[in-house]
């Protein structure tokens, strides 16, 4: 994982912003995979705190609920214990290509997260395909930066920008 500071000028501009105004952009890319039978991957995007407890489900793309168990970490952390949240956040699977998500720095209850260490997870699983888990550790402290996670089997490079 790479951490890149945006710039001293932009850091100074954002340094006085309260944490409640934290905004983040996540850019994930589903690769084009050549195979006889291609199924779109199920993808989950969420944030966990330093105690490895889920604090925010950002996105969940799926078709059939039976296959959620294949998104293993997501299933253990959120899927099996919070069916109402899963139902509320579910969207259709996506085609290969770039997909942008935004996150307002708030938890699932709409409260701004406190300053501290967190981890962004992106997990993808595809029927008759592979499974990938990308994670980016980050410090939520009002400082803007760009983090990059390397490509994995079912996901290309992941970009995480905190503004």
C-alpha cells in the first residue's frame, strides 16, 4: 500500500476542517476476465475501527442472497448479524470497469467517526471464479491523503482519497 500526501497547501486548507466534514472517495475497478463462463462478482465495501468492528457499510453489490457467504470477511463481520442493514444497502452487481463511491466519514447510524485508526475493506467473490480482499489502513484525523492498494485477482488497483 502506498500513502501519498496530496500537498502541503491542500493539507493546510483542510487542517481546520472538523472531522464531521470528512469526505472520502473510493475508486475500485472490476477487471475484465476472459473465461468461458463469466459471472459478475459480489462486492462489499466497508470500514472497520481499530477493534475490527464494522462501523460503516458503504456498498454491497449482489444478486442472490445465498452467495453472500462467499464474501467471507464481510459475512462474518456484517452479513450474518445485520440482515436489515444488508437489505438496505444492497445494490445490483456491476459490470467490469471503474466504479466510484463516496463516503461522508459517518457510521451506519449517521454519526461522524471519531479521530483514530480505521481500515477500509473491499472484498469481491465470483461464482466459478476467485475471491479477493483488499484493505487499506488509514488514520482519520482531518489530514487529506491518497492511499493505494495493489490489484488482486478479482479487483484491480484500489484508490482511497480522504479529502
